[in-house]
């Protein structure tokens, strides 16, 4: 398929060239010189073969195509070999799309120099030479601009594909990472405590005859340790359930629910949160950082006052969690896995933000800054990067579009107006400035498309005033007609970038009426319209007629822009939906692991740990040892299942 596409364009160019020349000349009864026809056909065939390899060696193909095209012009004429001119544009477009901006600029300069050197003898006058060179320069710039735009599109799609691949990899790792994290938590919480109970009770039983007082000490130690174990496990289950029950509401609401959950665990939490509306990635990151910070306070500073503050500042979300130090001895011992702070920093860095954590007085502070522009996703390093320099970005293409609408006309006018009327130098400069003013707003066509349309149409209204001031004959209106490219570009830009989408079609009648009125007013500057005295009725009729004639042309420009917009939006939406779906699956996998572990804890470990406490309080040392061993076995079985038997897709944890 790629090979057929590579050769389709050359074949179409050959067919078009044969139809235009010598086909059209033969149908008109003219017989071109045989030598010219032979040279033109050979040049066309040579260029077509070279274009078939443009994707593999674009710079080499451009050099061949440009050289052969110029030689073909010398053997025939530029007007005859239009297919070769198009081939040059295609080759230059390919260089711009597949090579760096520096290479594209150097290649364009080389082609322009070759054009200036080899075509000097094709024109009878210097004015024609300057006009032709400026026209070719405009076409070259358009080809380069379109190629750079296509390269940016390819780069954006490559970044999106990289982001999706990264998200899929993270999704595949999500359940495993959650299992590893929770396994460390469970091991730190319970294994040490339960093992110490078994060891202590076993020693007391063995030494019961010689040291009977050890039995009472073992019972007291078992009861105290069992309470600590139960409290730690209950806190871990509560944190997991708080995470899973976080609803889809606003971030401030979710943080409020999180704070309520930690208050129920005995941690006094004060929340100061502004109502915010952020993207899902920023919201999830902020929620995760807050949850981890509060969990750390519960582990290391239980009972201490905690203040959570959520504010907006400079297009970023700022989250601060301060604690004043604990008021009770930490009962969870080694609950933490040592990854909490690292995980918070990774969450923030993935969105281009920062997270700082450190001591503050007797307590601890966590401060995260998350930029809003990180809401589109969590790109891997390098994804979505924008090239440096305005000349490498979309603004360069906007400049090319503006130049394309004015350079050939203004350059030709300054080189010398050859037809009627004969213009004075001052008038020539005035009209050239009006052309430039007409095109300059296009530099902002992506950012402010509606204002650009208004500026372009408004600048056309200056032409009647200039016609009255300079006393131009009515024939000068054709200069204004030639600037309609600015209106076409402005309408295209509104369709491609304007909001609301449904209203962009209004740009077509607005531009048609404005430009048509400016044309009629300019033509009537000498007091006549169509050879008759100008009247308001005649002017209104002609303006309406011109507007109707302009509607299809401007409508085509709008349709082209809107088609590009629909395709772009559909592609971007599909990419975002794919990443969102993968991210949702990752979140669901993590929640499923937490739910499964929570169910296992409640069904087995907690039950036996409660039995340890009950037996210790009832002074039944033998039952304490049995329940501790059973709880430890259940914990080990749960840890083994986490590390060696990941759940199958679609697994649903048991409800408890």
C-alpha cells in the first residue's frame, strides 16, 4: 500500500501534464515543436520516476526534480510544463515533512537560487523576471509551510502513540505494583507482630515449669501486641476502603470525604479547599498525594493536628499538608514501605509539577504544585515536546500564508504596473501597503480567528478611501480582487479554529458581503459603475450579486477548514479516549487488588488476630499460640497469593 501511494502522485502528475501540454495544444489545432515536445516528455518522465523515491531520499529527489524542471523550462516554457512546477512543490513538501527545519530552509534557499539563475533568460523584461521569481518564492514557501505542518502532525501522532503505549504499560503494571505495595504494607504491619507473639508464647510454654511468671508476661505482651496489630490492620483496611469509595465529585468534595475518613480513625484533620475544576489527571494526582500524606501522618504522627490546604495560583493547583507532630506513640511501627514520598514526587513530576516534603518545626509538611496543562495526560519523558523557535512552529506557517496572499501582488506592483492605469510611484507604494495591511492579521489566524476575519474584511474597506484619495480609475479594482486570498485564508481559519463550531459558517456570508461591498465601492470611486453613473441602487445590486458569486468560493474554503478540523478533533479525541480508557483500567485494577486484599484481611487475618486478643484476655496461653499461628499462616497465604498468583482479568473480589 505504501509503494502504491508513493507512485500514485507521479502518475497523476504525468497524466495532468499530458492533458495540459501537449494535449490541450493539439486539441486546439496547434502543433508544438517536436523537439520541445520530446524534451518536455523526457523531463516529465524523468521527474515522475524520481518522485517515486521521494520518501526514501527526499533531498536527493528534490535536487533532481528541480534541476530537470529548470532544464525543461529552458527547452519549452514554464507555462507548458506545469506538471514539473507541481513536482517541485511536491518534492519540497516532502523534504519539509521528513527532514529537519534547518534542512528544509537550506533546501528552499538552494531551489530559489537555482530558480533565479536558470530562469533569468525566460523573461523579456526585468519586471516580469521579478514578478515570476516572487511568485515562485511564494509557492516554495507554501510547500515548505505545508510540509512542516504535516511533520508537526506526524510528531503529535507519534507522541500520542508513545503516550498510549506508556499508559498501556502502566496499566499492565498497575495491579502488580499495587500488589507489591500492599504486600510490603501487610508484612510490615502484621508479620513482625504475629511472629513475636508466637515466639514469646512458645518460650513461655517451654519455661512454664521453671519460670511460671513468664506466662503472665506473655499473656500481657500478646494482648498488647494483638491490639496494636488489630489497630494497624483496621487502619489499613479503612484507608483502602476510603480510597475505593472516593466518588466522582469535585476535588474539594473528594478531599472532604478523605478527611472525614481519617477523622474517623482518630486523626484531627482540618480542610481548607477552594472549589476547583481541574482535569482528571491533575485531580487524581492531587487526591493521591493528599491520601498518601494523610496516611503518613496517621502512621508517624497519630493524634496530631493536620491541616490540608488546596488553592489555585498561577495556572497551577497548590496542595499543602501540614501536621504538628503526633500526640500518641505510633502503634503501627514499620507500617510504611519507604516509597510514600517518592511516589508523591513521581505523581507530581509526571504532570510537570513538583512535590516537596520535609520537617517543619515539630511536624512535617508536604507541598505539591500541579500545573493545569498536565491535565491532558501523564506523558512519558519527551512526549508532547514543542520545538523551540517561532520559525519551527505553527506561527511560521501563518507567516507563510500571509506572505502568499500579498508577496506576488505587492512585489509585482512595486516592480512596475504594466497595464492600465499607469500609477504614480506614491500611489504604487500606497497600494502595496494596503495589500500588506490586508494580509498581516493572518499572523494570528489560529489564536483569534474571528478577530482576524474582522480585521481582514475591515482592511478591505480602506480600498475605496484610497481609490478616492489617489483618484484611481475603476480598473484598479482588479488589484483588490487579487487580494481575495486573505479572505479565503481567514474563512478557512475560522472554520478550522473558531468557536463556537456551529457559528463558523457565518464567516462565509460575512466575508462575502464585506468583500463584495469593498469591491463595488472601490470600482465606484471614479463615479461610474459598469460604464454608467454610479447610484446607491446600482451599487447595492452589484454588491449583492458579487456576494452571491463569492459565496461558493468562500464556502469551499470554509468546508476545507471544517473538514480538517473534524478530522483533527476526531483523531485527538480517539487518542485521548484511548489513554483515558487505559488509565481507567489501571485504576480499576488497583482498586480490585485493594478490595481483594481487604476482603482477605477481614475474612481470615483479622478474625484470627481477634482470636489472639480474646484468648489473651481470657488467660488461655495455649489458645493464644494457636490463634497467632493461624493468623500468621493466613497472612502468609495472603502474601503468597499477592506475590505469585495475580488475579485473572475480570476477577471480582468477594463481597464481605
